């Protein structure tokens, strides 16, 4: 990707899963990467892996939804590398789930703080640094197809993802005069470590709902993030890319849709 070499990037929720994949990809492209999460041990392990692969990484434990933790994290990044070019807001909280009739205020507040307030805290601080330094930059927010389609029992989560995307469009307009771009990557069904105990058969079953026939991997999301962060996307802001294997494009899942013609089934077996 053009323009990532030597850039300084922050990836929240970077210790595992999608965040880990993003951090590793940005480091591969030459960026210096600061990763944050509440799990200090996993965070340091991911950072060690990046360094072992030849990259530069800084592990900073903290809660993405707490202002003091966020301020301390930015200070460490500036102390180490003096600037910030790329912010990836990936930290999020999706479970446990709660039916709207049984959701308590604590559940709602926790999801809002982790998934939406964290976007404000990080984006507000990063954008001010970029403006004060008089340099362009980019922010990539990791959403979900929950912003466009609903999950049962996940009203709080879905609300944060819809809010994130609306917020991203507004920030894109507000910050465009300063050369700061804001875009969104919207993952679909992505396989991460939490699904490993279910085994390969369960992974294959999840993929049956996806038009491309498989679940995604963190690397699939990381590629879209790296593109948005690069100079190849220098004229793109306020946009959403769905990395979902075609799930949002389909009206119904393949299991309940019209069966494939025998001729098409034969060609699939040959491919």
C-alpha cells in the first residue's frame, strides 16, 4: 500500500481477532503500530509477534471507553513517536446478549461506552493532534453489518454500530478541510479465535450462509483497512466498505433461497 511506510498507527482492541490482524497488516506495510486493549498479556504477546516479524509495535493496556486511559495512551504514543497518522477504532463489545425486555441499564451503558463513546474519545484526540501538527491523517472505524441489518437480542450493539457510521460521515465532513479522512470498514461473518473451539465443521456451517461460501478471516478486514489508510485512498472519505462475502447483497440465505440448477451444481464441482 502506498504511503504507509514510517507512518504511526493506533489500533484499539488490537490484542486478538480482527484488531490483531489489522495491526499485523499495518506493520507489514511499514507502519509503527501502537495496540491497545484491556487484556495486557495477550496485548504484549501480539506486540512481540509484530516485532519478531520485523515491525515496530507498542503495547499499551487500557480501557478504550475511559478518558483517562485514552489520554495516557496518546501520551505514550507521542512520547515514543512524536506523531499520529492513522487511527483504527476497532475496540468493541458484542456479548453477552440481551433481549430488549430484559436489558438493564448497566448492559446498555457498558455497550455504549465501549463501542461508541470510545470512538468519540479516540477520534477527538487524534484529530486534534493531526490538526495541531498541520498534517493530514486518517481514521478508520470498524463497524459491523449490524449497522445495516439487525441481530436478535442485540439492540445496544446494533445501535452503536449504526451510530458509529452516522458519526463517521459527520466527522468526515467536519475534518475534510484539514485533510483528515474518515472511513468505515463493515465486517460480516469473520472467523476469530473465539470460534476455534467449535471446530472446522462449525466454521464451514457459518460459511454456508455467505454467498462466497466461506467465513472471512481477520486478514480480509485488514486488507480493506490498509487500503483506506494508504495514499491509494487519498480521495476517499465518509465511505463504508462491507467486507462480508456478499451477505448484505442477498435477500435471503442460500439455505432458504431457490435451489441451484443441476447444471450450475455440476460446474461448481468442477471448479
